C-alpha cells in the first residue's frame, strides 16, 4: 500500500511476459540475456512516464545513480527474496507468507 496523492505508481516484474524457464521480457541490452538479480520494481514519481522508465531502469542500475537526476521513491525485489526500499517510500510492504512466530 502506498500514498499516491498527485503522483504516479508504475511497476515491472519478470513474471509478466515470460515465455519459458527463466526467459522473460526484461533483457540486458549489453548481453541479450534476461536479468536475473532483480525480479520486480515499483516506482512512485510525479509523472507516469517517468515512473515507468525508472521502474525498468532499476533492473539495471542502482537507485542512487537515478536519484541524481530524478525525484522518486521505489521498492526493488531481488531474486533471493530481499527487498530494497527507499527511505522516502510513503507506503507499506507486506508479504503473503506467515511469520512462524505468529499465533495460528
């Protein structure tokens, strides 16, 4: 969940437009191979076109590089299950997995 007043949210994930085992639409143009490390991104920015471009760019570069030019917040999900969340992300991240410490 995130607050979007007067802003836009765009997301990208490797689970969309997949056509085989580990084959999907987010390709590294330098190698022609699908990216493996980042599996999903979410970006909040002032304009939808900027958020969309940044959501894709975060598969390939660190947010710090993009933040030198653009104002945005983000979440990146990695293949190993880690999430990277910008300090200015005005939202909440949750998981469908139950915490084993919780009562049934």
